[in-house]
């Protein structure tokens, strides 16, 4: 059940990223990044896992449309998440994508 739930969350994140690739580029979804920042800072580990994966999926699609310097403090805190290896690994993937390494 947990793996199915994770699959659903990751699929939903990919859909959000696909929509974001259009909307963020057009400047019509200014709420997305503040929402992701809030989700990634949630006290609930499941929210941080989902938020970090959505952030990764979005960065994978539209790095050019995002002010990356605003994300570095967030990535710095997420990479030290005390409760979730998934959050830490996904954060490293975010950093790699944003730097062009991934």
C-alpha cells in the first residue's frame, strides 16, 4: 500500500510539473513556488516528501523560469531533514537539476 501511495503522489507531482511548465513560464501561477516552500517546510514529513518531489519535478521541467537563488536556503534545510531519507535524496536531485548536472 505504501508503494502504491508513493506512486500516486509521484504521478500527481508529474502532472503538476507539466501544468507548471506552461503556467509558470506564462507568469500565470505565482502561487506555486510559495505553496511549495510552505509544503516543504511543513511539520508533517509526508508533506515535505510530496513538496520536495513536486519541486524536483517542476525544476526538471522549468529551471529557466525560476529564480534559483530563492530556493537555495530551502534546499539547504531540506537536505538535512531529520525524518526522511526521501526528502534528503530528492533535495540532492533538486540541486543537481538546478545546477545543470542532472
